[in-house]
């Protein structure tokens, strides 16, 4: 299903910034392969514009944006609109940033430069230390330069939500005159209310010289939990592009979430008068992938993609649902790619049934290798667990497929623990040369013992900063999913530079694992985080050497 094909309604452009603003979430570091994989999934989802990163921030960011432009930019397969995604790169209002962004995005058939400069008095005075006149001059120069390189130029007055409205009409009028084709209005600090933000969009469209020549866009942050409401208010008042992220990840409390805006529009088509080309059945898959790669779990009660979003617990609700689903359900779960049927797989299910179920869950395009790996894993789990539900299947796929290259492999893990035993672990790993390495350790608990034993072999000092275990389904035999985060001590990989503020921050790496045994799931999660950290270091060293 698309969210109401825009043949009959005005088209709403979906601009996804998961790979740029989303990646600025605390701890959400993505490597090159993960960025490419997410970009491919965003293309399948039907996103119109993919902001792939901030190319000037580092050589790694530049390369990631360029690879997305080259490899994902041309794809039209599985896209309901039949058009390729536009690949955008962010640039401060400076020539070198803009040139770098252009060089990174230009391999894509459709590409955009997105440049920004703050306009609020708070930012002008305390951050940029310039006056309004200088701000207008820089905007004119930046947009004209971007337009000299590229026909598709977006300008954002950062902190527009707290900027003087009249001044905004001056800045934005100059941006349009200099060639900006999209004007994006960021509520950078998530300060506005829906009424204010909607009124701001209406005011700017009515009062900016040349407003009719540009597409108006929303960009809201969620500090007060109002990002989706503000975005929809912007759409009601004339915005025809929304800037969003998967699962609403982003700076601080995050950005507007794609799935909430898209499903609000699809569920209440009469309310907004617009439609998108998003294939909503890809929403769940995209959400899981982004959560697995960033290591940011989705809260269970999160709208549309939370584990409880379609669960009906109260007896009175269950009774209503049995009589007719419309009593308590405003969206069908299959609309967002969640399984509709209670059909479950078990140990007698064959490869064909497994493949068909995955296709129904939106994973029709897995490679034979991924499919085989997932099937083998499914068989092992089905031996331990009577029924394997769709939630289990999703966890298996996440654990098998969304993993970094295995530099070190976990071969064997065994623990002894109990209230009168010192928790002890023995592990066997396969090193990068293919040699088996074994060691044992004692710890405060079984997981600590396993991590210590792994550390004795791999010898990569790090600090565990987060450890989360969740049960995939109900019941004592549920799969456990573990997500962890580690902070390396090695200086090559321990810091990263924030693209907007230029400050360096501590860098962390996430890992995830699933198993019916949570100690095994914890070991898998640790190996996944270690491998991610080691590939980041290798990438960095390679770039330094070349
Ligand atoms: O929130 C913000 O202001 C931004 C801009 C760079 C668009 O992310
Ligand atoms: Zn932002």
C-alpha cells in the first residue's frame, strides 16, 4: 500500500534525514556499509529525498554520501513513484562546504545541495557573532554559489522557530532570488507549538517575495514531544515537503518520525489533502534495520512501530477485536508490514514456507546466502522453541543479517554460574586469520565472565556503556534480544566531530544479538560491537594511509 497515491491529491515530498540528522543522535554511529544498506531500504520504502550526510565533516562522511549517490541514487526498482531518489548533502553557508557537498552528491541522477545558516538573534549573537545584514549577505552568496553548481538547492534558516518572522521573509526572499528551490523551516530546538508553527509557515508563504516559486518544507525537533503535530500543522498550512527520520531518531529528543507522519496522512486522507509515494508495507522492516544498525531500541509504546503498537491487552479490547477489528484498530498491522495472521512456523516448516513468510513480511529480496543463513538459524531455534512467530523471525533476521563484517567470530561459549559458584566462562573465537583461540575468565556474573574471556583474547580495551535485554515475545521460551554499546579506549576510534557545532565528542559502537539463551545473545552482541569498532578503525587507518 502507498499512503494514497498522489495522482489525485497534491504530492507531499518525503525528505528523510536519518543518515544525517538521525546519525547525530547520541551514540548512533553508522559505518559505510550500514549507511548504504539503510539508503537502499529508504529507496525501497519510497522516500523522495535522502539526505545522506554532511560531506565536509570528514573523509568518511564524504565517501559515504558519494557511494550512496553512485550506488543508490540511480535505483528505481521497487519504487512506487517510478522515479529515482534525490540524494542530498548538507553544507554550511560556506563555499568549501557547498563544493564538497556537490562533489559528493553529483554522481546521483537527481541530487540536491542543502545549505543552512542560523537566523535567530540568539544564534547570530552568541554562535555566529554576526549581525542580520551579514547573515543576509552570506545567505545570498551561499545560495548563488550552490545554484551555480546544481539546479536543486535547499536553504534552511537554522533556528527559524525562534527567529524574527519579518527578518525571515527578508532572508528567505533573498534565498529565492538567489535560486533556492526549496525553503526549509527548522524548529531546531523543538520550541514551537502546532498553532505557532502552522501559523509561521502560513505567514512565510504569504509574505516572502517569490514564495510561489519554491517548495516549502518542515523540519521539526521533538524536545516537547510536538514534532509530528508541528509537522502536520505545517502541511495543513501549505508545506509540501516534510523532513523526517525513521523511528524519529535525531539530536536530543529526535526529529519528526517518518512513520507517524506518513501513517497520519494515510489513515486520515481527508484531513490533509496530500499524499505520499511511500510504500507503507516497508515501514516495519525499515524501522528494525535502523534500530539494529544504530543500536537505538524502539520504545514499546512508540506509535506505528513500537512492539505494543498493535497489541490489545485489556479484556474488553480483546473482546471488541474478536467481534470486529475496527472496534479498537485504526490501522491494520499489515499496512505497515506487520504480520496479520496468527500463522506460526515450527520445526516441521520447510524452506519454502519460511521463504513465503519472509516475503509476506516484506523481505522478498534477500540474497540466497542471507536466506540460507536465516533458515539454518530458524531451524536451530525451532528445535528449542515450539512455535516461531513473526516477531521471532524479525529478530532472527536482524541478528543474522544486520551485522558488521565478522573480523572475529564467536565459535563457542559456555558458562557455569549459580548462587554458590563463581561465574566462569569459556569462549572459543576464530581470529582474523581463521585460527581458533580459547580462553576462560571469572566475572561478577555470567555475562561479565563471558565479556572478560572475550577481552582476554581480542585485547581491545573498551568500556561497556549500555546493556539492554528485551524479550521478543511472551513466554518462558522467548528469544532474548541484547543491545549493547561500547566506548573504545583506542584514540583512532574514540572521538568524532559533530557536524553542526564542530565539537568533538566521545564515540560509541553498538552491537546486537538474539538467542533463546541470553548469555549467548549477550556474547553475540559483544562480538557485533567489537567487530564494528574494529572495522571503523581499519577504515580510518586505510583512509589515513591512502
Ligand atoms: O535542526 C536544524 O536546524 C537542522 C538544519 C541543519 C536543517 O538540522
Ligand atoms: Zn535538525
